[in-house]
């Protein structure tokens, strides 16, 4: 399997007078699991559609392993984007059963694993004699997960891959994703705005807000710079000059501050000696602190 690096070069996308992406530049390293994180309307789906050649950017280009996307038919054999729907024709029609759909998919993706596909159908209880339009919301999502995993595409992207799934099915997906990724490494991008369950899966994260990249780093590097300080307000305020305050909550004389900055062991020892609790901040909370008030309808 050929692992693929993705380079996004000054990509912009407009929908009439709405700017969904604004000259973004970001690389996705080969053989990593990425979290593409942002609130609804941040531009996550637009970016993935452009990478998958399902959408033409207004300007800029996507380069995969030195080749500009769209210049070779083999691009489509190597890229799989799993969205929340296969489109209006599948949602409303009964012209193709799942067994035919997956037969076409098996011929489309060069790394397709038929044995693994059959295993996944049993795992997710996907019935191949059904029409997509007749499935529940959760089962439609399961069909997409089976497609994305069995394709073993060099670049596999999942757009909000848990809509309608119950807790057990979500855990099955996370386990299968990690297990198969270890055996068959590829570049995996998972877009999400609900990320607590996925945080331990991501190796790297790209935060996108209002069509612009605001964070692109290893998960460990991101979370190591954000802290929650909890204690008496007057005690915490002595240390705030060394940090950027992202969020504050107060109850009487007690306060909770979400802060950004470097904190070595000596500083931690000094802060805790003042009876201040120090905790790490989750990616979900970091997203909230960085993007408060920016939610809009997704494009």
C-alpha cells in the first residue's frame, strides 16, 4: 500500500457570497490518523470534498504525493470519503440494492478487501439485500463505515461517522478502525465537532474555524499547552500573567480558569502549593474556548 501525503495549497471556496474556506494551507502527513475538528459550518466537509475531488475549489490546489489532484484517474482508486449520505438518488430511490452498491465499490478501490468487507457486514449487521433508502439513520451510517474500512483506501476520510449509531456500534467502529489501521496503515481523516469519544484515537489534529486553520499539531502538543486552574480566585490571579486566559467561571470566592501557556514542573509545584488544582483540558473544551460564538450552518 502506498501511503499518501496531502498538501493543501492556498485553497479557497466560495458559495455565492459565503466564503467557506479562506486560502488555507495545511499538510496531512502520510500514515497518520487526523482529527479534523471544528464547529458546524467551519468548513470541514467542504475541505474533505475538495480533497476527494467531489468539489472544485474557487482557488488553490491539492497535491497528493507530488501530483495535483484530479490529473489522474487513479486518484479515485486511492481516496474514499464517507459522508452522512450517499446522495438524493440513494436516499429516495430503490434502483440499487446494497449488494450491487458494494460490488461497484469493490471494483472502484484498488485496495478493497472482500474478506474484511464480509466480516464487517456481519459485525455491523448490514443486510446486503436491502435498499439504502429503506435503512434507519444508524444503519445508513454503518453502511458508510463498512465502505470506508473495507476500501482500505490510501486516503480514507470519515465525515461525522457516528450519526445515529448507538454507543455499542460506535465503540465497535473505533475498535475496528484502530485494529485495521495498525495492520494496514493509511492516512485517515475524521471530521468531528463532538470529539470526546475520538480524542484517544487521533494522532494529530487540525482545528478549523470560519474557513481558516487555527491549530495543526500532534494531539499531545496541543493538550500540553492548555490547563484548568481551580481554587480561590485571589490565589489563581497571582499566576495569570504567565498565561492567556481562555475562559473563566466564578462561584463566590472560588474560580475556574482555562488558560493557555507552558507550564514546567517547577511552576506546577509552585501553583499547587497554593492549593490550586491543575487539570488538563480536553480537545472538546479547547475547541469551545477557541471558537465560542462562531457556529453556523455547515456547507
